[in-house]
C-alpha cells in the first residue's frame, strides 16, 4: 500500500517541525490503514481475517518522502537523521496493526539510495571527489538511507519474533539499485545515473531542476527501457521489472516472495 508522495509520519509531525507546507498529500501511513480498514467489509464481508491471511501485502516504500521534505527544505543532514527512529517506529506500528487485522505475508521495502538520484546529485553535488562513492553517488545521502534500512531491518526482526505466524519479508531496494547503478548492463540497461525524461541532454545526468520532466525545456528519451532512472527521482518500468524479479525470486528480498 502507498499513494503518491505518501509519508509514514502524519501532518501533525510535519507541522511540529515547521514543514506542513512541504507535504503534498493527505495520505500518511496511518490514514491509509484507516481507509483500508473501512474498505474491507465491501471486499471480504465478515470473513476478512481468512481473506487477509491469503493475501500478499506490500507496505511501502515508506520513509523516502519523510526525508525528502526536510532535505529539500534545506534542513541539515544531522537533523534529518534524527527523524529516522521516529519514521521507522511509525512503519513498525503500522505493520503491527495490519498483522493484528490478519495479514500474514508482508513485504516491507527499505528506502532507496537517494544519493544516487540525479535530483540529489544536481542539487547537492560538490567539487570534492571524496563526497562520492565508487558509483558516483553522494555518500552522506546514501548513509542516511543505510541508517534507515539498518534500523528497519532490526525492527522487522523484532516484529517477526513477536508474530512468528507471520512471514515478514524485507525487500532490499538499496542494494539492488546500487548494483544497477554500478553495472546497469547486468540488468539489461545502458544508463545508470542519466535520466530518460530530463533536460534535453544537458549536464552529466540530463537533469535540470528548472526543466524537470513535464516542464518546459524537458524531453523524454526514445528508449526508456535502457534507463534505470526516469525523471531524476523515480525509476523506469524496466528498472522495476528487474526489481520485481529480485524480490520474487531473490536475492533482493529476505526471504524471497516465492520461496
């Protein structure tokens, strides 16, 4: 479950940190679960626990927009890192609610390596080579993603022990997308950090924040199946095809969905 731009934290949280104007939807995780609960009777009548026990839940990815909002608003990395435990805790509480409702098979994606996305590389790029890893990604931003994922995996392990009847699967966006950036050809792609729909060929990444995909001055490539990144912050269908295979069969989901 997830709707466009969704966050795990609610509007009250973002208002408390002075960012209520940076959130562009009204569907945080708690709200989506509430909507889901209200919808259930029309789907499964009075036998919802049995229905849910036979369903596959993909919860997220949540967390990315919880960090995008303050980072794009100019908040410091140390401040944003301080939000991570709250974000992960909110995700875990949402998962626990779903499991208590009857969910058994639950896939929980971690966050993506945001330091590999052209929007971050363009807005926060530096002339210091030491700020980049061997893949050309910004270390500090990927460190934020890694921190979130480490806490999430630890919390999921605890949740699994609490609910041993459930099958909680961690989907590793981070490792797979990092591998795709490093060696796109191994996934049937040609371009790792260059976007398909962007600034008409400008710059290293074909990305211009003033000519984003859909804006005046932007254009889309003719061969999106060769690209990992669609518009600077979202992946292409070709990328997600590989990602879904890695989740279904492994090795990028633990345990694999089809295991």
